[in-house]
C-alpha cells in the first residue's frame, strides 16, 4: 500500500532540505566532484558508443582519458599561452588606456578641468566607487579561491573523479534505479529521461555554440588587427552561455578597445561592431535553433533567473548546478501542470463527464 500524499510530501521535503543543506555547507569541497561528475555525464555517451564498437568499459574509459589529456596538452601549448600573454598585456596597458581616456574626455569636455564642476565630481565619485568595489571584489575572489582548494589539488582530483565515475557510470545508474520507490519507479524513470534529454540538448548544444562563437569572434577580431582580439573573442564565447551577456560583454570590450586603437578610423571601428552584430544574428537565427533547439524548455529569462538565484545562494558551485536544476524544475513543473489539467480540480465535474463521454 502506497504512502499517503501527505507522508510522501514530508519525506521528499526532508530529502530536498538535506540536499540543499549539504550543498550549502559542503559547496567548497564538492566543487571538484561536481566538475568531475559533469565531465563523466557528458562523456558517458562516447563511452557507450565505444562499447558498442567492441571495447570494454575500461578500455573505452582509458581511450577517452588519453584523448582528453592529449587535447588538454595541445590546448595548453597552443591557445592558453596566447590568452595568458594577451591578458597580461591588457592589464599592463590599463594605465595607458586610462590616461588616454582622461585626455580625450578633457579635450572633449573642458569643464572637467574645473575641480568644482558637476561632471568632474561625478566622475571622481564613480572612480572612488569602482576602486572600492574592485578592491572588495579582488578580496572576495582571493578569499574564495583560497577557501575552495588549491589549484594543484583541483587539477589532480577532477580527472581522477571523472575517470572513476565514467568507469562506473552504468553501475551507478542501475543502483539508483534499484533504490527508486517501486510504486513510482515508472514515473520517476520517465521524468528522469525527460530531464536528461533537456539537459543534454541544452548544455551540449550550448557548449558547441560557445566554442563556435568564441572561434568566430577571435578569428574575426584578429583579422581586423584588433589588439587582444583572441582574448576578447574567448571572453565573448565563454559568456555566450548566458543569453545576451556574451555579445554585450564581448562587444562592449571590443568596441572600447577599437575606439582606443582605431580612433579616427571609423571603418575599422564599424567592422568590429559589425562582427558582433553578425555573431548575434548567427547565434539567434542559425546556431542556437540548430544546435540547441526550441524544444528543450529552458527559456532565456528562466535560465538567467536560475543562474542568479543559485549563484547568489551557493556561489560558483551554484552556477554549476543552476542549469541542471533549471532543467529538472522545468520538467517537473510541466509534469505538475499536466497532472493538474487532468485532475477534477481543473476540469470540474462537467469537464470530467465530457471527457468520459469522449473516451466512450
């Protein structure tokens, strides 16, 4: 005999509360395990395909690990040094950029030379506020970085966790399936399948969009001769995961650098702006519809809300779990709405009679 609805709600509520409390207190420790688990989740279809080709699970996992390690080494030898050098150069150029910006503003707005002018005072207040916020941000980043794990430990733990979770992924899923309540196992399996489909379609597709966008922006900006084009393109591609943020952050940074570098050459500045306009058009009308699709059920507003909520509650770990939690909540919400629309509460007596007559 199944438990009453009130009892079920109590037990599931307690389990959910324990989950979020554990996430709250163990967020720093869980980061490498979450990253490793995510890697295993995304690589499991590859391992399954290699198994269908005749490899054992151990051999498939070993091949994937070797290929991933080789790709990481090639990335570190080819792209990452350029990104690091451009980042360092951009940081070192920041004082010169600030001085040129100040000279330009004084030339265009002579009132800035008057210390009593409202514009001068406003800019000074903004500078003080940015400096204070920047110091607090740096302090927060440093504290967070130190409290998570050392970089060496993180680099070591994540591949090990990913390897063993990928190796035992099918067994873990079988064990989870055996632990499901028997009365509700078919429904839970169906919902889990829908959540997996939504999550896989969105994240895998969105990561592909991010890589394509980052490559397009980097190559196009470097061809225009923009300094730090590779870095700006990588930033824009990384932020493409959050709707409209990538083009705003990358475009704002690129156009600002273009104004500093190409001042007076309006054609070059216009080309830089056109690159991001074309990139946004391709993302919205070609890449996202083809690679992500519209059937995943994750509206951009809902995604941004989930990222904001989980990020504010659990920090960087919350950002990692925001998308899977948003996918799960979306599927569960649609399931709850379907149950509600099929219930007597929604249809009423008249609606239920009409439905029975239609089935008859």
